[in-house]
């Protein structure tokens, strides 16, 4: 029996790196249903990382349909569909809107040589100050330059360069638009004027017409193409809210909307973010932090690492196949088994430290040559020690971000945690002990989807501004640090940083070896 008569619902859709999720909220923000699905990353020689946009689109339609069915709601009861997506993706489209490439995602490092070259040039500072984005391989800015040089025939045929968000909107409505939030994470948007940056376009020799039109994140679109509306189980008259990038929506959805509050996320990647009311940039010449747009004249100062849950997933997939096989028989996930392993090992994994730089690294070092290291391995170390070391290594990486963002945006009083790592109480305790800070866990674990819900309420005129959304955020748990543990972790963090510093030359030499091996 369907809920034919009820308050209008809002669906928050989160298009992530490794999968998408659709969450149905009632008007008060209570979750009625939530469904998710994964999709693969296609890794290519030379650092390529791509995804099929059609697979992402079909999975999005499927999870929305599944969540609507789980919530037992009628198509007409969905007031809005609010979109969140990853920030840094690039798809080349021809004149008819057909993809000439797959979605090139942030993990792709094929543009490294171009980004590193520009990063050493004087103009890089001006581009950073205009766009809020450091010059790195993660951003579409660098990927467009790579495509121009390495795929000239594709580049010439390209009518539009778009993000995965813009492509999904185009599929649903036929309109080529992108929200100013996702656009601000491209390295192409002027974060002060909230439009494409003239200096950047001139540098790239890129006509403005090759980019989709930036619009306010609260923009309502419609109608939705009837065919796809039916496949999602909603009405074609449902308002489609353009939305924001996933990271800034996680800040909004966690209630970290004041200057003294920091959102800390570990999902596929990791990040630390503070919401501010004017753009704030790093004064250091390395440009270690970024600044993206949220909405309602609010920006987010933050720093990100590649080394998040994707590293833990790598460890599980490569070294824990037996655990993965038996997890369903035991009624637990393979991650739960690994967490149990890690909990059996003491702080510091009995003399083991892990540098989690498996896919280069962004903040605070911005070193594309950095790679992963298990340091201190001994004959007594087991898989359980390695599991603990992975969790601690990623947490050290996140702690370095927290310190950096506070250096740029100012000290904060509280940490609010979001992302998949919040499902592990052990991991949260490790981070709290390393930071020596209390960590608040919002009641709604899907902070990004909840941020999309709050933004939809703002777009529908139900909130005067997005900061009002904080009153809808409830705190489920509070983790306090163990000060004795913090003392040990302070010592280990110093060693962690020293190991990286001592290995910088080695990282560079190994990078030369990899390059020479690939060309032989």
C-alpha cells in the first residue's frame, strides 16, 4: 500500500566517485528510504582513470526508482530532486551532446606534466587567486590542456567540455547547465565573479562557448524528460534542483556552517572544510588549500587528499579476499572484519607506520610523485597490524589537512565527521585521539544527501538562507579523545611527517624510474 497522501518529499541524489545514492526525505528531514549502487572506475596505462557516463546515468535512475519504491510514495508526492555530484570530472561532447570521451575523473593523473609545468610559472599564482584552485592534475583545467596536446582530434571535434553533473542534467532536461559550485571546482571559474575566468580561458586559448552556462545552485529546472521521469518513479513536473558539489554539501548537511566549525570527511578521498562568507586563499606559494562556492554568498575553504577510503578499499580488495568471501556467511561486511582486526592491535601497530599516498597526493604536500609506504615492517607483523596501520595512516593524512585549513581559515572549536568512515567507531576514535578533539557525528549519516535536501528547501522558498538548515541537523554521537592515546599519537605523527620528508628524494628518483620503464 503506497503512501498516497503525505507531505511532499525531497530526494537528495549523491553522485559519488565509486557509486551513487538516492535518499528520500520527508518535509522535516527524516529519512524514508535510501538506496545505493556502485559503478566501476576504468584504470588506464599512464595514470588514466575514467568512468562510463551512461553507466552512471543508468545507475542513478535505478537507485532513485528503488528509493521511491522503498519509501512507497507516489510520483506526485516528490516535490524536488536535488543533485549532488563529485567536483572534478570532464567529458567532451560533440555538437549533438554525444560523449566523445568517457568521464575523466579527479584520480586521473595523465595531465601531471602539464600541471607541474604551469605550477612553476608565475601565472599560476594569478590563476589560483582568480579560481581558488591550485594547479594540479585533479582539475578539468589541467585535463583540457592534456586533451589538447594528447588527443588533438577529440579536442577539435569537441563542442562542449562538461562535468558529469552537467551531463546528467542535460540527459534529464536537455539543458547544458552547470551549478556555480561544481564549476568552482574546475579551475576555470572566477570564484569572486562566479563566472568563467577570462585569464584562465585566455591562457588555455579556450572559447567561452565551449563551456556550459554556470547557474546558481538553487536553480530549479524542468520539466524532466517523461521517459526518464517514469524510470525514476517520479513526475516529469518534479522540480530538478541543480545543486552543488558533494564536498560543500557535506558541510551544509553536517551543520558545519559557522566559522568555528569544521567538517571532516573520509569517503573515497578525504577533506577538511570550513564555511566562510568571502573567498579565503592560502598565502603560501604552494597554494595548498582550495576555495569553492557553496550558495547564498557562502564559500568553503578546504584541503583534500586522494588518500581516503579508496586506500582502505584497495587494502581490502588486494589482501583480504578471504575475508570478503566469508563476510556474507558471517553476516558482516568485509570492512567490519578488518575493523575487528585493527581493534585487536595497539596504537602504532607495534612499530608500523603507513604513508597512504597510493595515487599521488594533494594537500598539504602537492606531490604527484609521492607513493605509499609501509614503514617499520617486521617479521611479527600480520594482516591485522597492516589493517590498523592503514586506518592510522589515513587519519594522520587527514590531521595534516585539519592543521592546514585552520592555518588559512582560522581556529575551529568543533569537528563534524561525514563520509563512509563514520560507520566505523574505531576509525572515529583513532581520528579523535590523533586530533585531541571532540568529534560530532550527525544523526543523518548521508550528510551530502542531507545537504542536497537543505538546498532544495532553500530553492523551494522554505528557508530564508542555507544557514537556517543547521537547525535541521541533529547530533547522534560525540566522541571524546583519550588524552593518553593523543600523547602517543603526537609522537607517531612527528615520525610520520619525518618519514615523508626523508623520502621526498626517493619518491622523485622512483618517479624517474617509472617514466623510463614506460618508454622502453
